[in-house]
């Protein structure tokens, strides 16, 4: 059967990962043989040209923080990386902007 269509980024599937292992597993499996140039900000294209978003579940919490400095930092970080690292504590996306004392963190 010949396919008479192509896939575009207009449609993508989302996979939420609860742990770093889950995020890494789906990223590795789905990106295998895919377009490396299409890997950015948690997005990838598989070997068939289907777009996927591999998203750490925690991203929806920290990305929607009511403090615009915090949510802005999350977005800036995501735009610079391929896949989101979440295994650190706190998650790397939520690291402090500045440390004001040994016990207080401004984010």
C-alpha cells in the first residue's frame, strides 16, 4: 500500500513521563532512526516522521507557576535543551535564579 500523505508537526502525540527513566526510555525508543534536527524542547520525530512530545509530568506543575520569573525560567531552559532532565532535586528546570542566603532561594 502506497501512502498518499506525509506527517507534519501540526499533529503530535504526547507521552507523559513520571520519572527520568520513563522520559529517557520513550525518548530513546521513539527517536531511534528519526530526524535529529527535529529534536528540541521535548519534541522529536520518529523514523516515520510522526511528531512526539516527551514531557515530564512535573513540567505542567512548574511551567504553570503563578510567579512569572519561575515559569519564564522553565520556558527558557526548555527552549535550550532537547529533552527535559527531571532526576535532580529540585528538577533542573526549577533551579534558583539567585541564592539570597543559605536557607532562602529566590526563584
